[in-house]
């Protein structure tokens, strides 16, 4: 089954679709510029070559139980209310984005900036939280709220303020805040090539729960 992704198609100005199976006819695929496939299994190379899908990356899912640990960060985390974000916060997201290979760096940059802005307004994600250095926002996290679970949409730290515990502060705040609201688990997805993110989540106490494989077909 092929499903057109309307937002991505509109934003990137291409016909963009997704499928849950590699068994698609060339005729159907030709209706689109790009088709993405998420597979729970690594597809054999001979099948991938026959269908012209290309392996892009893995999508690694993590989850942890939210505990009653009080906030242990070293700085103030506040809820974001105004969609005014420094470009420096967007740059780390572009670096590891899977969209880099299907569009220009500029368009990829615009995509993540829009994502952050809409998350602050409660659209893409439900809520956003920030850390400031004086008047400048230097760290950001967006949260999606489910029944008893919350998931991280985006997390990013200004390049000049990385490796000083801001990411840890964001996670610690979110865990403490949503535990008090009755939520039970916190989950996040990241690209398999983003080894720093994988190490970061593992050190914080997340457990890897699933790996999916990203493939792309390009016309």
C-alpha cells in the first residue's frame, strides 16, 4: 500500500509517499518522486537491488519508565511560549537528518525550524521547553503527549553550549514534570547513525526497544 505524505509533499515540493512493503510495482512507484519504507527487518540486498530501494539508516526506538526522581539539572527549564528560535538551535538537527539526502540543506533547515516553531504553538508536538542564556535560547525539547506515555519529538542544544549537561537538564526536567502529572513512560526515536544520541539516551537510562530500517526509492 502506498500512502502520499501530504505535508512532506507540500513542504519539499515533491510527490512524497510511504509504504509498508517493498513489494510494489514500478508503475505505482513512478507516480511519486520519493517513496520511503520502514521495515522491521533488514531486507536482503538482492531484493533491494531489484526494487531500486536504497538503505538509508536505522530508526532506533528507546523507552524508559518515568521515575519519581526530582529534577537534577543545573539550570532553569521553562515552557516555550513564543516561536522565536535561534538558527544555531536548528543546525544540530540538520546534521543528522535523514532528509539531507532527499532535499537541499536549506530546505532541510527550514523544515526543522518550522517543526520547532509549530511545536511551541502546540501543532507538530504538544509542548516545548527551553533553556536560556540571558535572552538567547540555547536548548530546546518538544514533547508529544499520549495516554500514559510522552515521547520526545525534537531535542537540540546550541553548538556553543554542548557537552555541559543541558540535554541532561532537559530530560531530567521533563521526567520530573510529567511524572507529577501521572505519566508512566518516556520514549524517543533516533537515527542509528547518530551514535552520540544513542550513547546519550543509553547513559540516561533508556532501553532500546526496537529497530526499524529506513529505505528510500527515488524516481
